[in-house]
C-alpha cells in the first residue's frame, strides 16, 4: 500500500487536509526523509523512523519516535512513553505549524547523531 492509498482508505475525509499539511511540512523541513508505510501507517525515515502519522476517528496524531528527548517550548507534546511523544491535531485552524516545524527539526537532529 502506498501513502496515497492509505490516506484514501484509512483517513476520514475531514482529516485529509491535516495529513496533506503534515506531508507538505515534512517535505519542506525534512526533504531527505523517505515517506514510507511502517507499522501499517505513514512514516518518515532518514536513518531511523523520525515520525509517524496515525489517524483516529477524532483527530490525526503526529508521533515523534524520540519526542521524549525534545525541548518542548510550545508545550504541545503529549504521551507518557519514555521515547515517543505526539501532537494531536483536530483541525487545520488550530495547527501550530511553527511548533511542528520545530519538532521536525529536533527529530532530524537526533536522527543525525
């Protein structure tokens, strides 16, 4: 399955704009990251998996594999895991793109170590 097929079949229509925005942002901030399907969902990978996009019935979750190590000056990261942290996005109107860009940049820095 391709990422496009995943979006068409697994993402509710009202959330496809959010996924499109995330894909665009990943392409801008992490142009070297490959967009793949991993663990059954869209993922971005350079050396290791940086982030995954996980759709639910209520939102889109953008999870960062090493998010627990991030500096979180925006206070948007959620999750109780020791490694991964995520941001839940319910609508394009509420997205803090600057924060997402900041998180993606940190994911790239950690991945390059």
